[in-house]
């Protein structure tokens, strides 16, 4: 057994696909400490710099003092604490939906929700670049699964025609993201909504990398495009721009009641820590405030600066034109991507390489993320170092 895994690990190493944990010995922020050295961090999803924000820390501390550390039980038993309910009602108000439900992570939200929406002999049509959590949720549902090429509306349309013909009367669920996690581009939401309506399908939209970044008060792409009422299931995470931890689903009251009854990752898991729910609530309140909107606009200043300064060579123009806080620097070869990441680390920047299976084989990249907490000189320094290190 041992040998078997050793061989498998060796095979990964030989293809430059092995992964290792690095210890970060400081709080999240534009700078982090590794082995006693400070690095400028261009790899986190803490887009608004809230992960170590005093207001979130204070909210968590107050909740710890009142509710302790653990939730003690699942929500349906005795773990349904006031911070969870306050968070859900704030989330629903902020997102403009009837109701919301929190999960212990975005991954758990996807894994619980998709199989609650569709089952065997229903159909899921999912974008090729969707996040692993959505793919895993789709597989777990047992529904017939068809993948459409990234943002390819014509192909989706033909899949919808096929599904309507072959699975008449069954549910058809279209699954996509508003901002794609490894490419930073956006879904053509208006056209997707038009298609899903025409075919009577349901639409699940993962707003993980859009909330806090896009739309009025960071409410995401559906809100930005005024399509809130047309997206059946709005999924997101509290772990990225909101600086806390956990996932959520926003939608109709009936949808949320159904998930409370059927989403297994919600039912069979201890409720999220109350302090984390309280911190997420502070983040939602902040985003909904004028100060939150100011922070979001500051993030966009930083995004535009990065867009202007990054050398064009590694950027896929079509995919990276400042549509989000994510800049994929495509290298291709896995080993070359590791080497570039190492060169940047030598220069004092943390931008780990992203490789298969997170992205396709031969599509390795540096996933550069910019946050509102970065200072201009830090962004300039990164871009200069990249310029020096690319052939
Ligand atoms: C698009 C997308 N959806 C869902 C998730 C999962 O969210 P969480 O980190 O809260 O589990 C991620 C996290 O990387 C993501 O990028």
C-alpha cells in the first residue's frame, strides 16, 4: 500500500504535478510571512482586505464571548444560533432575494444544493471551466451530465434542445459561474438567462469571485445586470471577498425550505462556528454601507492599475481584460510555471503556480489576484519583476 502511494507520488513529481503545503505564519493581508521572510501576497481571494479587518475581528470576538467557539450540533438539531439567522437575513436583504441559507463552506453549498435540485434522469448542463465543487455536486446528483465548452452559447443551446427532446418533462439545470476562478472572465449572463427561460431550465450561478467585486455594493453579477429575479439559485462563498468562511445559497423562500429539508451537506454537518457567522455578517453590513462601496471602488482602481502595468505577453487578452480581480498569467508547461513562481518568490512575491487538475494539462499559469489592500508600489514591483523574469 505504502509503495503504491510512493510510486503515485513519484509519478506526480515526474510531471511537475506534485503539491506541497507552505506554512504562513502571519494573518492574511497584502503581505504574509513564510519562514521568517515577508512576501507580498498576490494569491489570495481576500479581494477587499477584510480577512483581518478590525470590524470582523471585533464581531467574531463578541460572538465568541456570547456563544462560545463551537456550534455544538447541526442546524436542525440544536446548533441553529442567532448569528446564523442574522447572517442569513442580512444576506437575503443584501442580495435582494426572499431568503438565504448558509453552509460551512462554498464547497459544501455546491455539494448539498445541486443534488437537492436534480436527480437521476434529470439533466445538468455545466460550463467546462466550472469549479470542482460544482462538478462534484453535479456528479453526486446522479443526473445526466453534459459539459458545454466555456461560455459557448450555441453549444449550450444545442444541449438544451437535446435535453428537452430526450428528457421531456424532466428538470434541466444549467450551472455556471459569474467570474471564472482560474481565468477571471465572466459568464454572458443575459444570454444565459434568455436561453434558460426559453427552454424552461433552472439556472444555478456561482458568484464566488463576483460578490464584493462586481455590482452595486458588491452584490454580484446578477445584481449588476439587473437579473436577480431570473437566476433561480444564487450561490456564493463567505470565504473570499467577505473575508470570513462558509458558503451560501440565496433564492426563493421555497428553495431555501427545500434545501433545509434535502441538502445533505447542510443537514448532516455541524453548524458553522457562530463567530464565523458573526464575522461574515459584519462583512455583509460593511459591503452594504457607503464605506464598503468605497472599498470596492478602490479595488477597481487597483485592478485597472494591474491591467495597465502587467506585461501583455502572458495575458490572454480575450479572457483577462480587467473583468475581475483575477489575472491569469498563462505559462503552459507545468515545470515552467513552477520555475516562474519560484523566481517571483525569490523576488519576494507569493504567486503559486496553478496546474492540472485545477486547470487543463499544459495550461499551467500564475493566477495573480489583486486586492484593495495592495499599495500601488507593490503592484508596480510585481509587474516589473514579472517583466524581468519572462523570456
Ligand atoms: C468558483 C468557486 N466556487 C466555490 C468555491 C468553494 O468555496 P469555499 O472556498 O468557500 O469552499 C470556490 C473556492 O475556491 C470557487 O472558486
